């Protein structure tokens, strides 16, 4: 058996036998499967955000048919890019044209050929993975852009780029450099604030004056003041008296 | 002639003794004859920086003040090897009973002034450095009154600002010819030029040096003089700059 597939599939079909056959075939390939018995249930499952990677969609169903499901999926940004393989019992080319026109990625005739189904799944899942990576990339570019704006507003959260910084690519390098630079700037700013705080030299003039008075308004001090000049021209320097 | 220089700070632990010892070494390095008196009688310590073992401190300033011997007998030469000039130190006693006696009985402050000046003449000193006790007690006031230059050491810290202001005011009243500030233990991250500008403006007094808080300086303090161990370090240049400003053109080697 060739490489197993990975992914979560939504099978939408009103026919219980078809559902069972599809589920078996898919699980044999290694996929996990959820089923919906009509278009309404399918939309509910999709709205739950269950993380589907691909949808296999029947056309003729009660409540909502496959065309309607497809149209609504493509109109909703959350599912607009989710790969859809239509499995149609009708071999009218008008139906195929309509399905593709509504945004189906592929159309398979019923009963399905397992090899063909596998090929469609493989390419659909690959497309999905690529789309996911692209979306994640765009999202993470968005984080870096947001971080720059946050720095401008002075609201940058240091850990906010950690996830992006783990990327092995150029965007990861950008995030790491950006985070390091903002850290350095933050440290510098903090030091500057500490310096400004420490150098705010505010003196209680009145209290200082009282202390000075207590020291200087004494007889001892008055005597020192009188003698200071004489003290400074002591015996050590008589040769310098007229300096 | 002898230039008398006091090194003072209002609060303790600012780095007076370190500053005094380094400036003494700078002067001696320039070939001057330098005296150092430990006027911090209540908590002496500068002898440690000159490598003097306290067990050998049998002659000291205290003994002179009690009339036991002339000050000349309390002097010891501590010139470090390879230095062009000379350094003599008058230590204070570290014996608890001596310190207790000073506290209890005091001493004749006038005798101190006469002794110091006689010593300067006898040893033909170019510079006499006085390492003082924090605060402004009588012997500190005397040392300031005798001084041709005064270095007031402060840390860039709110605890030191008001006391420094008091000291600057007192020095003005005693008409000290030359007063400079030394900002010591400055966090490495501070901008020295900014610190100097702010402090000089706040006290209307020149700042002779902004010395960083230095790990190397701290490590050396238990028996070493920074400028001798690290003559090419930027901090050594700061002490050189301070020495220049303390003497100006008064003394040349
Ligand atoms: N620039 C500096 N960087 C780091 N440590 C320093 C610096 N200057 C002084 N110190 C340290 O601070 C302590 C006090 O220094 P020093 O004894 O010179 O201060 P002092 O003002 O003479 O203190 P005291 O008031 O107790 O006499 C010492 O351990 C010394 O090593
Ligand atoms: Mg000291």
C-alpha cells in the first residue's frame, strides 16, 4: 500500500450506503471522517469549525442540495478556500459545469473509482496544506506589522512575537531581530528613566538651611572662619605666602 | 609649600577612602611627596588600601592626640613599588578601646591642626590629603578650614543630595579656595556627561569626575589601589582628572 494520507474529511451524502462506502475507503487511506446526512447538517458541521481539510459533497440531497451548500461555503470567508470534491450521480455535463462554476475543486462520478478518489484527495489535501501555510504566513506577517504599530503606540508586549520568531525562514529572522531590537530599546528607556529619577536633585532648602545654621552658628565655627586664612598659610608653605 | 586637600562626604560609604588613596597614588606617580592622614578617627580604614596590616598599627593619630608622641612618630611610609614620588600615611587606631576613648573624652582639635601642618613642613610634602569622617564634626570642619582644596564625594542618589548641599554651603562659608564634586558609584548605564551637568548645575560647583560603580574597584578594595593595578583603565584617567582639578597649577612635579 502506498503512503497514507493525513487529514479530516467531511462526507456529505443522504444515501447511507454511499456514506458507509466512502467512510471505509477514506479510513483505509488513513483519514479521519465525519459525516452529514444532508446539506443542512453539513453547514452545521462546517460552522462548528471542526477543522476539516476537505469536503466530499453529494449533489442531490434533501433540505439543502450540494449546489446550495457549495454556494454558501464559497460565500463564507471561513470556508471559501476549503477544497470541495463533488461526487455526483448525474453525468449531465451541465451539472458538472455548474458545480465547477460554483467553486468545486473537482467532480467525480458515482460510483467512485477508488484510485481516482485517492488522486483527487491527495491533490486536494496538498492544496489545503499550502493554503493553510499561506494563511499562517499572512497572519504572522500581520503580527509583525501589528507589533510595529504597538511599538509606535508604546504598547508593545515583549512576548507577542515568540510564535513568529520560531519560524525557520526569513520572516522568523525578521521577528527575532525585531524582538531583540525592541528589547534593547526597552532596556535603554528603562535605564534612562532610572537615571532621570536618580538625577532629580530636589533639595529641601529650608531644612538644609537649618542644618547649615546648626553647624555654622557656633563659636567654634566662627573661630574657624576667622582663622581659616591663617590656617591655610601654615608652616608647610611659608615660601608661598604671596601666592 | 604643601597643598592641603580634604576628601569629604556628608554620608558614609560614598567612597572617600578609595578616592583619597587613588588620588594619592596619582600624585605620587607624578613624582610628588604625598601625605595621607586618616582623619576618620571613629571608623578608620584607609590603611587597608595602602596594604598596612592593622596588627602593626601601634603608632597612630590617636596616640599623637593624647600627647604620647609627636605626629612624626605615627607616620609610616607606604610608597608602592615603582612609584616616582613618595607616600606617607598617618593611620588612625583601629583598637576598639582607642576609638571608645575618642568618643568618650574627645581631644584637642587645635592640636590636630598644628600637628598636621608641622608634619607637612617636616616631610616637605607637596600635597597632604585628609580622609575624613562622614558628617560635619569638629575635626572635619577644621580639615575643611585648613584645606586649599576640597573634594566632596557623593553618589547619584537621593540619600546624598541634601547632605552634599549642606557641605557645599559650609565650605563656602569657610572660603575654601577650590571645591569640586566627585560623583562616585554611578550606575554604569548612566550617561556620565549628563550626570556631571546635572550635579554641577544643582550645586553650582564643578564636577571633577563621574566615577562609575565598578566591579573591579570593589574587588580591589580589600587591599589595593585601583590606579596602580589598572593604570590604563578609563577609571584611572578619571582619578587623574580629579587630581588635576584639586591642585590646578598650585603644585607641579
Ligand atoms: N566606584 C566604586 N565602584 C564600586 N565600589 C566602590 C566604588 N567606590 C567605592 N566602592 C566601595 O564602596 C565601599 C566604601 O568605599 P570607601 O571605604 O572608600 O568609602 P568611604 O566613604 O571612605 O566610607 P566610610 O564612610 O565608611 O569611611 C568599599 O567597599 C569600596 O570598595
Ligand atoms: Mg573611609
